[in-house]
């Protein structure tokens, strides 16, 4: 019996348990890192799992990538993963791909990030109204009576004080050419987001389980990442199941 137990222990040490993530991929192995010198890698366990691991890497002056902190436990969308180009709104899927990280916000004050940071209040929304392409996937500082987007299809950010204590915007399906429409008191975009793909994909503080498509980590890890991120380092986030992360 003792010999069998020893043999079983050896087998378990050699063969990984089902569902555990594959070996970490370094940024040099990823397809679309470009000129980034900071990369966050979100590696999922499978296409259907809602669990993931987050690792943060920085490229040094010697050109080598180094992991900046311990790996972090994360949750993703309740619908698992979907390649970004095929993702659809309201599916609860997290878009797989590589995206820039350019701004942050939170119900709580700036914890010390170098990213542009906005402290949000009870009047601030993130629009997801697929009938209003000009404002789709944009921050809006108030629900003006003259607005063109529907509150019922948008997120009131302060309604999630735990999850949105701090958040980084993941630039998935983001519009450009953003300007302030003074008449409507809202932001609009000239180059519009695709209203089929979904909006409001963030890296934020975890709640009680999986997300609606975002990536969530503990609050302590979120603060640690915010204090590390630097727009001068052109940060990117690479997100996918471990089996596809090198193509994301």
C-alpha cells in the first residue's frame, strides 16, 4: 500500500491536474505586443472556464521581460472567452485579443496611477445603447435630459462601488474622434464602435463571482497594477485561454 501511495504521488507531481493553466507565455512569445514595454497577460484555463491568471511584465533597458509581481487570481465573463471580432453584446463573454490600456476611473479616488484617472460619481455612466452608435462605448458625465442614449442600456458606474472602486478601461471596440456635444451634454464619436460587439470591458475589482465580460482581480492587486501602469510604457493587455494566448 505504501508503494502504491508513493507511485501515485510521483504521477501527480508529473501530470498536471485537469483545468490548471498551461505554462506562462512571456511577452516575446505573443503575437501583438508591438512597442509596449508593459504587458498584462490574462491567461484562461479553457474557452469555457471563468477563471484566469494575471501576470504583469515589464521590459527592462536591457530588452528583457521580467514579471513584476506574483501571479494574480482573476475571474472573467460568465460566458467564457470569445475572439474579439466574433464577440457579441450581452453574451457575458470576455473578448480574446490584445488591447491598449489608456485610461482609468473609480468610485474611489486615484490610488496613485500615472494613467489619466477620473473619480466617478452617481451621475456618471458608461453607454451601451446599441441604438445610438455615436455614443456607444463612451463615458458620459451625466444623464442629460437632451441625451440621445438610453439609461436602461447603460451602466451607472457608482451602482457598482465594489467592482468599480478602481478600474482600467480595456480598449476593446473603442470609438475614436471623441468630442463634446454641448447641445446634448454628452460625448460623441466620429469613428464609431461596432454596436454588435459590446461595450464597457474593464479590468476591475472582483465581485462575488464571474463578470459580465470584464476581467476582475482583488482590490489589492488592482491598486498594485494601477500604481505600476505608465502610459509612457505603452501598456497593453493580452487576454485569451492558455491554448490560444500566443495568437491573441
